[in-house]
């Protein structure tokens, strides 16, 4: 679990392997929590190879949150409900 304070950007990163198919897509979402979460770069494209995708999340209220990161092979695979991975990050936000 990660911790931060209200209004303080929390650095987030995930490593994505786009091989053998380039152009994987990565999205960050608020999955659970009491307040609003602002994600600086909620969507990214990974063009090729193992790549670290970074962003920050800023929370409006204290509490326990869960953020979800989803990586999809490409936009076409979403239609077929295929080829994605979800990750979950627990965050505790203090006043």
C-alpha cells in the first residue's frame, strides 16, 4: 500500500511489455475511495518493448482508495474482450 496526503501528488508507475505487438494502451482509474482522484496522465500508449509508464494521482479527501491500471494489447482487442491485464494499487490518504 502507498500513502500520501490530500493535495500532494502521488507518483505511480507500471512496467508494460508491448512485445510482440506494439501500441499497447494503459489507463489509470479510481476504482474505490471517498473523494475525487485527479490523474495527471490517465492514458498512455506504449509503442514497443518493455516500457515504464509513469503518472501522478492527487486525492481530494482523506481515506482508503484503490486505483486500477489497465493495459490492453490494442484498441481492437477491447471489442473482443481479449488481451488485457488489470493491476490494483491501494492508497491511504491522510489529511
